[in-house]
C-alpha cells in the first residue's frame, strides 16, 4: 500500500494582529558598533509583515514587546489578540505573563522539544 503525500495547507490568521509570532535571536558572533548582540522579531501571521528590534541583552524582550505593541496599536488601529512563541524564559516570566493577561492577549507556545 502506498501512502499519499501530506499536503499542508497554510491557515493564516483572519485579520491584522490576530496572531503575532515572536522570536529572540542571538547572541551574534559580531556585535554592532553599539554593542548590541541580540535581535527580536515580530511577524504578523495575517500579513506576514515583520518588525525587527536590536537589543543588548536577551532580557530586554519584554520591553521591546511593549514598545512594539504601542507602535502597532497606534499605527494600525488594531489590538494584538494572540502571541506565538517558543518556550523561552524571556516569554515565560511572571511579569510578561501578567502583562499579557491584563491586556487580554492570549499566549500560545510551540510544542515542547521542538525548534
């Protein structure tokens, strides 16, 4: 018996800022002139539009998320509904989780032990 190939159908979010993918990358092998060694990306699932912010430390992720949220709320006029991330400690801090709950933003994570 032969298997039929699995055809993956991409299901994107229905509207702008319905789902934001967040990821911290680094440390970079060569920091910037200002000593920045990390960067964080925010990608809207619906439009695939992305933002990149440079950071000195990984621990700045929460502050960068708040900055990003203010910018897109003002520019686009929509609110972030859900945030998708890996299970990195920078996203699981009590401060970050409380902020998401207070602002009605759902937190979603990749399955454990996946890249």
